[in-house]
C-alpha cells in the first residue's frame, strides 16, 4: 500500500474526505465497503491529532449518565461490544475501580446506582458484571491507595484500545477495498463551480507538488480544525465546534492491574489512572482551547495538576515530574454549547454548507462507526451494508494459532510473536513473510523492546509511514515506553535516511 499521489489526479471520486482521524478513517472504510469510490486526504499523519491523544478507552462513558445521556451511553456500549468481537487484538476488557471517600461529591450509593445502570444499559452487550466493594476490598485491589476516609467503592468493566492503530486499520481496510488515501497532503482551497464545491486544490507537503482532486461529494472530518477551515474558506455553518483540551501523562510504574476512575479534589471532575505498556497513563484535563489546533501542547501547570491529584490518592508513592516518561495533549471537537466543558454533550452533528460540503462535528471515539453510517445516510439514499454485529478492519478476526508454537516455527521469541499478533491481528503473517524473505529482519531493533526490524519495513511499505514519529508514536507506540538505550528511534531513523 504505497503512498501514491498520482492516483488523485486520474480519478473523479464519489466521495472525498478531508481529515484522516478516526471519523474520516471510519467513513472511508464504511463508504468503500458500500461500493463508493473514495479519496481521503490528511494534512499530517493518520490519527496524529486527537485520534491518538485519547485516554485509550473505547467506553460507554459512565460519567455521561450524570447528564442523563442514556441513549448516547447505550449506543456507545453496543459499539464497544462490536469492536471486541471484530478486533480483539486492538481492544480488550479492563476492570475499573472507583474508590469513594467521605468528602467526595458523589457518594457511594450514587456510584453503585451508576454502575448498575451502566450494566443495565449494556444489556446483551455487557462484558463483565459490576461489584460493590468495601474499603478493605478497594485497598486489596489497589495497594498503596489512601485509606483515610475511604468508605468503599465499586468495580465495573470497560474496554481499552490502541487508538492510533484502530484508526490506521480503518484506513488500511479502506485502501484494501479500493479507496485512495494519502497522509501529509493539505487541502489549500476549494474548487467551486456555480457556487458549489466540486473539488479541492491540494498540496503534497513532502514534495510541495500541488494538484486538484475532484469529487461528487466532499465531507470534512477535521474535528478541532473545523472553525478555522470554515473561516478560511468562507464557509457558513449554523453549528460551531467547541474545542476543549485534554492532556495525559505516562508515568513510570504501574499503580495496579486495574484501572482507576477518581474525582479530582479541585473541581470534582473525574480522571483516570490506567495501566498502559507497563506504566501508568494518567489523565485527562478538560479546559477550553481557542487557539490554532496545530499549536496545542502540554503546559507545566497541566502536569502539575495531574500529579497533585495522584499524590493525594497515593501519598506513599513517588509521583514526580522526573518519572514522567512522556505527555501529550489533544483537543475534543465538541458541538458548541455553553456550560462547563465536562458537561458538554459528546453527541455528533452533521451539517451541509451552502456550497455543498458536509461537515461532521462532535461525537466520541467509541461511536465513530455510527457516525460514519449516519454521514453516509446523510449524503446518500443507498441502503448500507450492515456492520452492527461485525465491523471489517484490516486485521479483524480471531487468531487461533498458538503464539508459542509460531515462535518456534519462525525462530522468534514468544514476546515478539505475541506482540505481532496483538499489533496486526490476523495480518501478523504479512509481517512474518518479510522475515522469511530476509532473516535479518527478525532482529530486535533494541534490547528494550520485542519489536523487530520487519515491523519497521512493514510500517513504511504497507502502512504508509513516511516519518520517524509515524512509526515511533503511532504504528508501534514505542514513544509510550522508556527506552534506556535510545536505539528505537535511531533504528527507525535509518529506515527513512
């Protein structure tokens, strides 16, 4: 799946999608599955914005019950289940503990009611039964947590995901189905005829080459960039996007094998502490952000805020800036409404401008498949192929082979084989075929990781990675891990030098 810009000038498309985050990727995959000739352009790398800056959860949203958004939660819980069945290598059930203290704004009875409703709304799509916990049980499940004023807690289940790869697998499956896609291509302006948009002028940011792409219908899935794009292109919409910033930190050490959902002391909103690649993923904040999304970043006060909250919960642990492996910031593209950022609905809106461009706004990662179907229904009366029970992605399906036996067959370590299956799903054999062609590619890129050189070649030649961070952060998630030697980035750099 080589990145090929020349394809775009040779075709007129049924659908051109601007934006390669999860909504754009999901729309491309769903549209191609339904027989449309699809093009997708992304000005950076796929999932390089909000879609790789999440809390890594494909969840119903327990806290949305406070806003009485029962339909949204029910819909998201079903989507969670669809992905467990479709791509078990990228999503997996995870138990969450919610400790409750005397001073918390949400009393224990309310949390018990919340997880009961959560499971009730899951219905046939439940993945694990909630439990009520005594204070002793909370301490046993989460060693080191503050015992003073602890009244008890609850345990419930949600799903953890690899957000960047889930987005990428939508892109790759769209290409497999015939779509033309490219990263690092920016839409510079619109091509209009008689007041209607019929295409775009685009620029390949790697070669600076400009070219036109024409399509019968154009959909914008650019999320946080929507307001800036409509202003630049003089597009009028009744709805606006409200961008709120969420930051996360990855800290050395794992608090427990369970995830934690806890309220902050300062503003009583919730945040998570989640096991991630052997470390703790901590987040998120929720503050309004009005600047250009290209410039969003993590501020010192953001990190201080999260660390202070975690220290409050674990007074005996060393949660310090020195132990922060990395931090990242993302923007939620919410449909504009007044009120506290954490209270703004995560529902999506689809609107067509007077020029004919369809804009997708709002939504949450978990419901991207629904958003894609709703968008196709908005632009076409064609009956859609049902994916409500099984959603096709590039590595979708269940791997039944034994990783230990495969490791022996290919002379690889069990850790590497498990990593290949967890990363590529049923496509793991595609990577192994490179090893059979060149045995040198079975070498690890660094003693700190089971990643092998074949994965780097695969990222470049099949997954359209063109820059170091495309591989380091999004194809292989190496940026979330502390490399003591520093070979990881160096080996990837050789790939593109």
